[in-house]
C-alpha cells in the first residue's frame, strides 16, 4: 500500500500541469454543486419564510352555520397540549366591514387578536412603523397603504360600518407594514375585545391559528388534531392550501439534484478518461515495475491512490471556490435596501457531503484505469517500448 501511494504521488508530480488541470476540473464541479445547492436551499428557505414563516400553518375553524368558535380558550389548551410540535397558537376574530371616506367606500377586514400571542405568528409589533399596537377597546392599527388612501394620522378616528349597518368609531394608535400591499390596504388589527364589541360575538372567535416547529409536518399535525376534535371543527393546513407553492419547491429541489448529478457525471468521465490516458503514458514504467516484481494489485492501487489524491485536492479547492462564489453573490446581488436577493444557506452538512462525494467519485472514476493497469503484460510493454 505504501509503495503504491509513493508511486501515485511520483506519477502526479511528474505531470504537474495535468494534475493541476484535473484537480481544478473536480474543484469547479464541486464548487458548482455547493453554490447551486446553497442557492436553491437559500431560495426555498427565504420563500417559505416570507410566505409561510410569518403566517399560520394550521387553522381551526367552526363548521357551524354561524362559523364561530365557542369556549375558544379550552380549544386552544386542548390543541396546544395535544402535540409538542405546536409552538405558537392564538385566537383570531376576522369580520368584514366598510369604511366610508367622502364618496369612496373601502372594504376592510377587522382582525381581532390577542396581540401578544398573534405577534409570535405575524411579528406585528416589529412591523409597526409608526405609533404603537392597539391595546385597549376601540383602538386599531392601520396598514400603511390604507393610511395613504384615507389620509389619516395617529389619533384620528375611523368610522367603521358593520354588515348590520351599525357604525362604530375606532381610534388609530399606529400604522403597520406587512410588506404585502393587499394586506396593508385591507387589514385593520385590533383587540379581541374590540372585535367582540363591534360584531356582538359574545366571547366567540372565528378561528384559532397556530405555527409548528417543522412547517413540512403541518399536514401530519393537522391530521392528528382532526382525530382529536369532532366533525363540528374544520382543520386546514398550509400544505393543503398551497399546492402550487409545494409543486414549485419540489421542482426547485429536483432541478438542483439533476444539476448536481450531471456535474458529478462530468467529473467521473473527466477523471476516468484522463487516468486511462495516464495508463498508456505510464505503461512502460508500469511494465518495468511489474518485471521487477510489483504485483497487479499494487499496480491497480497506484491509480486508486491517484484518484483519491486528486479527489482530496479537488474537494479542498471546490469547497473554497464554492464558498467564495456564495460570498461574492451575496455582496453583489442585492435588493434596493442592500439586503441579498437570496440569502444563501451555508449548510455545513451539505458542504461536507459534497466534499466526501468528490473524493468518493474521484476514487470510483479511477477503477477503470486501475483495472486496465492490472492487465498490462510487462513483457509486451517492454518489447513494444
């Protein structure tokens, strides 16, 4: 083994240019694998965080005619303690209303919430850009887009018209920006007590929202909740309602895997072909070594070690180049606010897997030239010179 390793090192050193080119070829392949993989993972995490991370992943609603949940606090306790994977849970009271401003009428959704509990789901407090959250009865916070439409300010009063025609006055305490124009224009966020008073709900809510540790387990957790509650409840999860998003995420993952597979195939073919040529180039030396008593197994191990060494060098260079590409990408591909367009996910497990893959693939690619070297006839090689 030691002799085979020493011969492999000598062969690689005798063709430094060729060795550097092969190592660079492996490095480019692995760096592309790391960069594309990190890009896709970062894109998926960013997409999930923006669409699902700051919204409920499971919702419990009533199947009764009035669509209202009675004794919602008991329902929250029952759901929360049924599965430890449920991390955030809050009651909401969503009811449509109208705001009339001169000749214009705006359709809005009054969202009554337990602000502290719902903040863990929507990050409401951090998204208030002016003023404060609504804490008391008859207080409300308004989206930034609706503020511009209505030309209102903190302390102003909003006249809200319910479906029954009743007019209620709400005091504006702040303005929020959820980064979604439609929500900023239609949501009015207030307390559960205010919503209960305006719509005469008698301490009932329209839904219970929750988040889970692993968003991709939401359907499994929802199924468990469905078995706990009776048919008077309707339990939905984000996966069932976002099939197109799931399809897009799956497509991204598949395309990433396909790219990485073809990169590895290219690496294998490149190494195998170059080492096969090396067998021909070094056939005379191998013939002499065999004539001196070197075994076929040792001759084969020379090229196995060459593949292993090349893979190791390529892996180190590939990881370095891949991380450098990712760093450069996050510094030059920026949004107007200076944040990266896609925050790459530097998954160290994936990077280590890519490096090990490079070494393994390079070693496997050396099997064909290793087999060819073991079949060389020393007499014929020396004779044909």
